[in-house]
C-alpha cells in the first residue's frame, strides 16, 4: 500500500468502526420473559446434570473471582443485571437446575449477545454456576439490596 | 505521509484507545497460539489491542524483526472483526511498513458442538517485504526473505485468504485445525496451508482468591503450521513447516503475555523464530464509543 492511500483508508476504517460501535450501543429490545425462556431450551440431559462442585468448599469463592473477571461487566457486580444483560438473581435463574445454567454458559446465546464460555474449563463453569446460585433470588432490580456473596 | 508522521498518528491512536481502557476490565482467556485460531471469538463490544513480534534468523541473510499490531473487535457474539498493521526491520538494511490486513471470523452455528467450525475471511494489502509469518502457504521458503527491503517493498500483494477453523474443547484441552486457502488477486494460483494446535491451562479449577500467578492463568500449548503447495503442486514438499511450543499468561488486570519459540522442521524453513506478544482487552469499548457520539443516555 502506498503511504498516500493511508488517510483514505483510515477514514474508511474509522467510519466502519463508528458504525460497528453504534450498532453495539443499541440495547437489545428483549422482554425479561424472553431472555429467561432460553433456560427452557437446555436439553434434558443437561438439566439432569448434578453440579459436581456443589459441596466444594472453595467453589463459591472461586466462582466469585471468575464472575468478577468475566461476567460482572455485563451482568453487573451484584449480578442484578445491566442494560447489556439480564439479572442473574431472577427466580427463573436461581431456581433453574444447575445443569441448565452450565449449558447456557457452555453454549452462550450468541444470537442475543451472550458469548460462548466453553473456553473456560468445565470446573470453572461449575464454579460460576455455584456462585451465581449462592446469591439467592431478588425479584425486582429497583428494590434489590446489594448482594452479599 | 512520512513514516515518522505515521508513527505519531499510530501513537495517538493507541493513546485514545488506552484512555478508553477505563471502560472496564475483562480478563482475556487467550490460547497460546500465534498462527492457529480456535473457535473462541472476542466478546461483543470488547476491543483487544495486541502487539506481536517475530524475531527470525536466516541462513545466508541478516536476522529480521517482523512486528504487527492487531485491533480485534467483537462486533457480535458470532462475528469478530480485526485490523492488522505490520512492519519489519531487517538488521543492516532498513525498517519498513509492510501493509494492513482486515480479517473477519464468523461462527455459523448457534451452539457448542463436538467440533466447532468458524469461517475466516481476510483481505491483505501488503508488500513483498512482509515478514510477520502470520501464516505459511504455498511454497513459502526461507530464501524468500533474502530480497533487500528496497526491492521487496516494490512488490504489491493484494490477497484474499480463507480459512476453515475446526476447533474442539475437551476436558480442559483445546484442539484446533485450520485449513488455509490464499489467492493473490492478480492471476496467481490458489495456495494452501495448515495450522494445528493443542493447549491446556495449567489448572482447570480457579483459585478461591484473586492472584496473578495462579496456574489457571497460564495456558501451555503447541502449534504446528506449514504450507501445502498450490493448486498445481499440492503437498508438503518444497515448502516450510514449523513446530512451536507456547505459553500464555492471562492476567486478571486484562493484560495478556505470550511467548512462542518456533523451530523449522525442514531445510526450507527458518531454523528458529522467537515470537512474543502483549495484549490488553478493553471491555465495553463499543458502548463507550457509542456514548461519545450519542451523549450519555443513562
């Protein structure tokens, strides 16, 4: 590439990036019910899976560390949800079988913006499930107290 | 535009990006590969700024240092787009800008499967002095790198590159296989290449406290890559092949460090390459930029 073509290319690139970022900023128009309906799509064999780390004394603490590193950015520090992603303190999530949450983590909901987390090894995904379900349900985000994990 | 003005612009761009880094921290979970790709895409709205170096030895020529920056953006959960800017220094010769690449990776399937395909499309506008060795295709050999920069940079290469990435995660391991097809958009034949990789974190469970040196933050692996000839002369002969063990350190602060020595497996390959990289992931970059243009919508 000639150096003189760089300004034109840079302008093209910046325009493209602005377009992409603007698209990214649009909040997803999804009702809470439709978000949580993804939980029902977990295959039966996953729903029946027991959490192998349910009795692991370090799983909640380790899950909290993982949550802060990978999940809090979208779901909020207390898992109460943000504009980007729904609350994980909703009764639908808190009462879901652990295997269902594991399935969601493994597969993501890529068409709705939830990334695939299969890059985390299985034990780390179970640690996350253990932590999330240790937080307990909170019905409405507005009245929710800070989480005490 | 002179090279020095270009470098000032580049530093300015990096400054703007790093000032947006306050948007949030998200720990990357990078695999140690430098050539091979797995099926894990960038999280939507995140920007990963990366810098990589390749220090290469040459029989019959001076050592070179190829370097490139990557700006990797998660456009959606199923589409990652990335811009590369590359250059190189050949010791005893000169330092030159060698061009740009624009790549896109798309995940066609909604769910995780035993083998996960990702489609990769890249456009390259580089010159003949490019020495980053981001992939090996066709009949790429060590002696291609002996042409002096002044002469090599006059060759323009506008190329399309397609990859089929097939990757699996199993019991903490990642296994990936990339098939590469590259075509110079002038009247040149399709060239082919491959990259294979396997990697695993040093620990599968996370520690119960935040730590920089916990074994789960280190992922070790190995990759093998090389050419497969072209459509008229397909095969493993008359091309180069490398075996490269690597290690990546994903820090909780969002920084990632990679190092990978690569060893040439035949006489057509560079005997030794030392590759390293550093990257920083800016979480919520897309939203932050969007707010800059729209004002704070909270």
